[in-house]
């Protein structure tokens, strides 16, 4: 099983580790702990115990699934062979419950298209996982009124922000108790490690969550899509030229076509009908005259 140690934006590769499925997560962290002590990135941040480490799977070079519950056997996570694991050092011990979400929240810098450094936010979703509940938790984290913030989830693969609707601010408490859509379902699919952008409306009324980095990322994606399209067009042109060349080559080796002459009984039948028709015409024309001449006065 592959292991690495991650420090926010930089990932330091640390080799391979073969494990057994019946290992508890705590034992895996111990192996990483002793390996991490030799890494420069962990020398800058002291990690006193394995419980000060957070383990993630790696998905597209980003933290994917959070491995929680130190006593849980690794078989439970269905990691599979060759899975990539990254380890994140913590400032304090962490014991996340099964119904707690770990989110990265970052406050927008007023007047700028940028954010302050992100912080961890643990959110208990045992009661509900709705937009209203998340807004309350984020507002409490920043000590702000609920109606003075705007929040959005970040989709790093698309460099896009999806605002989390705030329509529940305007409805009554009685109606608010009506079951709302969970943020873990479409279109948000909220999960551990998701980045939540926050706007403080007391200082910044701009509701654009995008950054300059997002603009650059989208432009790169557009260029890549354009190059891919051009490559597909060039491939189609080469295929078309190849087909035309093969058709021309086949035409050169093809024998000239010769007209076919087919004689059938229909022609003889037509000649016979023409002869009969002429005999009848002759009789109709001359036989009456011959009878007139031969008759007595």
C-alpha cells in the first residue's frame, strides 16, 4: 500500500507499505508516525503521538475519503491493493464520530478575490444535514449573525463555486421544521474535506466566490479542451484522406464496364404482332373493293 505525508499543498512521497486487512487504523497511523519523523515537513511541525495524525485516501492527487475511528479494521474501508494514503499532521488529537463531517472553511478577504487560510470545521450532522443547519454552524464558528453570511461549496475539478441556498432565512420556524434536502445528496454531495467559502456581508457584499486562480484554471481547461478538439478534427481529416486514397486506388485497378445486350422473346412477339396488324389492315382496305368489282350489275 502506498503512503505519503501531505502538508496542505505539498505532498512528500514516502515509499510503499504492505499492510494486513485486519490491522486497526491506529496501527497504520503508528507506522506512518515513525516514517513521518524522518521527513522534513514533519520536523517543522512536531507530531508527539500517532493520534495527532489524520489519514486520507488520495483521489486525483487530492484528499479523498477520511479514515476515521482508530479502532476500526482496515478491511472496513475497502481500500483495495495499491491504494494511495496521505497523512496530515494535526495540532491536537482528533476523535471524529461517525456522524461528524470535517469541512474546510475559508473566509473571503473583503474587496479581494481571495481567501484567508482555511480552518477545520467539525459539523455534527446526526440531527440534520441541511443548508440552514450548515449556515448556523458556520455563523457560530465565525461569531457572525446567520443572515450576514453567504456560503458556497467549492468544486476544485471544475474551479467552480456552488452557492448554498439561503432561502430558509425568510420562512417561519414552523415551516422550517419541514424536512429539507440533505446537502449530502445532489447537487452538493457534501463530504469530508470539502471546501466551504464564506462571505461576511457586514464587510463585503460581493457574492462572487470565484478567485483569480479559478479564472486561470478555467482558461487552462478551455485550452486543453480546444487542443483536444483540434486533435480529434485532425484525426478525422487523416482518416478521411485515407479513405479517399483507398477509393482512388481501387478505381485504378477496376476493369472498364461493358454494356450488356439482352435479347428476349418479347422482341419476336412484337414482330409477329406487327405482321398480323398489317394483314388485317390490308384486308380491311382491299377486300370490300374486290367484292364490289366481282358482283353482277
